[in-house]
């Protein structure tokens, strides 16, 4: 009996940790994998760690319990076959960007080796297509640069117009000065 209670306590702790990750993460991606080699898996984990993303291979039963406890019952429909979970507490887009980029770079999706089952963005479950669309979005820095460029364009145009008006005025005044000098000479 003591052995069973330890196992049950251990499983409860795992479920509690998964629930915490599901509820506190800004972004998460559920992956399926089949035939993933150790070398490729190690490379994927290295890239995820570099982006600040935590990755676990999880048992569907425990993930199902954690999802239900977290109020994410829709997630349980995606828990078939092998499942890996990538979580990010900081950047909601990081797991999607890293996994989709890795899949494209290594041509894993076409072979069915690594697939996206679903995603989670700030507590909302999204489909595999939405995860891929999220991964294709420009980075935050790129969006800020585009916004600043857009905001700067009217100012630059105004400066250009004012500069043209002022230089035109200076040319007119200069032409008038030249005419008066010729007339007085």
C-alpha cells in the first residue's frame, strides 16, 4: 500500500505541475512525434531552451487530468498518440515560432515525424492552423519597427514639403533680388 500511495502522490504532483504550466504560461504548443531521432530531439530541445521555452514529453492521461483541472477540457480532444508540450512563461509566440521553424528547417512535418496538435495562447486554445499562422507573424521588434516607420512617414513627408516650400520661397526672393539689382544697374 505504501508504494501505491507514493506513486499516486508522484502522479498528483506531475498533474499539479502540468496544470500550473497550462494556467500560467503565456503560450504553449502540443506536438505529436513519431520516429523522432535522439539527435533531432536534442537539437529541438536546445533551440527551445535558447528561446526560453520549456519542453516535456507527457503522458496523455496526466495531461488530460491537468487540462480538466485547469478548465481546458477542449484540449483533451488533442491528446492522442505521443504528446510533447512546449511552454513559455514570457513570450506567447515563442513555442510556435521555434517548433514551426524547426519543422520547416528539418522537413519534419511532411514526413509526419513532428506535427502540431494544438496551441494555447494566454489561456485560449487554438488549432494547429492557428499555431502555424501565429508562427508566421513578424516578431515584436519587427512590428514595432513597422509601426515606427509608419508613424515617421507623415512627419518625414511634412518636413519634405516644408523644405520644398522654404527653398522655393528662397529662390523667389533670390530672383526678385537679382531683378532689382539688374534694374538698378
